[in-house]
C-alpha cells in the first residue's frame, strides 16, 4: 500500500498489523544524525508500571511525581483517564533528554522502549483474552530504519527489556480494553469509579494507604501474606489493584468479602431504602394536606 492509498496519509504508523515474528530493520545509536530528535517533541503515555519505576528512580512520592512530571488525559470521552509525561516548561522536549541520551534510560517509559514499534492490544468479541499485535512507526526525521540491522519484533522487544514491563502492565491494558469493548452495557462510570481507577493505577501511595485502612481490611477478606506483599511492593500492589478494579467496575469477584461486612452493608441499604420510603410517604402526605387546605378555601 502506498501513501496515497493509505486511509491515514498523515499518520506515521504504517497501517499493517504484524506478528512478533515479523522482521524489523532498525537501530538507534549515538552518533546517528537524528540522535535525540524523537525526544525533542514528545507525546508519551505512561503505564502504571512506568510511573512506579520513574518515581522510584527519582525518589518521589507518587503524588509528587504525578504533580510535577505528568498531565492527565481522557482515554475515552467522559471515561477513564490516562497519564502522559509532561515536557519541559514552555517546550515539547522530554525532561529526561540530555546530549548523551536518556538520563533515565534503564527506567525509560514503555513507549520509548517500543519505538519504532507500536503495540496493539486486541480482543475480539468471541475471545476472552487479549492478544498482542504490532505496527511500525515511520517518521520522516528517523534514520534508524536505514541502519543495516534486522531482527524480529520479538527479538527487538526482548533486547529493549519491554517483555517484563508489558506483562506487569497487562492487567491495566485489559481493564481499558474491557471498558471500551463493554461500552453502554456497563454504563457511564460514576465520579467515584473514575477516582478509584486513577488512584489505583497511578497514585500507588494513596492506594496503599487505602488498602491498609481499617475500612478496607474490615470489608475485604485478604489473606495476610497476600496483603503484606501488596503493601510492601509497588508492583505487587498494582497487580492487586487490577483485581480490585475488575471487581469494583465489572463485578468480577476475586477478592473475598467478610461475611459480616456484607450483611452490615445489606442492612444499611435496607435501612436507607426504608428511610427514603418514609420520606416519600411524608412528602405525599404533606402535599395532600396542602391540597386539601386549598380546596376548602
């Protein structure tokens, strides 16, 4: 397909999906004429794993990292949020770019590891799990495609250390896919659901405090060792958080509830329902009295 036939003529993404076994001719190296060009004009979405690794590297609390280094954006209209890396003040360059290259290279974001490959997480309607396919990004400034080095996409992913970070973020991608594929059947998320999603996926310190709270521990029956691991390790906490969100957003029960807390919640709901019914009956009675007084006059 030539550019004039492409349905996305302005897009740098070649509109062909590829398997991991597809060959990729590409190399980025210091000394190439386009060195740092891709870091000079960024649009980098961050996964929860990216945020954990970067904030740990910088020695920041998750809320500090989010405030100082990121901007939120909508993954879907009026829906769940994503997070992007904030560029330099008043510019478009990455704040981690130096003349020598990336200053956080070992913990660089997943999108940077993948470049010039784009990850496409796909789940068909008749499938219960997602599958990964890929596309190639070809930007005019990038000369890496001219380098005489060829390997498969899977080999490139392994060399860039992206396999393990992909696996750690897979639960997050599945949540997004499930929400998008569910569409109106799930309904518009409440403000509380959106806040829970953001906190659980991106503000790991706040989520840790939430999980450690008496209210959470009193409601969810989490085995002590599982709870300990989640509270001590950010990546373990993310995995637990994905399960929590699947339960809260989609009703997929994988975290047991304390029986007494379930019964207490049912009792509170019943009491609340009875209170609303009483208030409605009292309101109707007042309206009848007011109507009767008007007729008598």
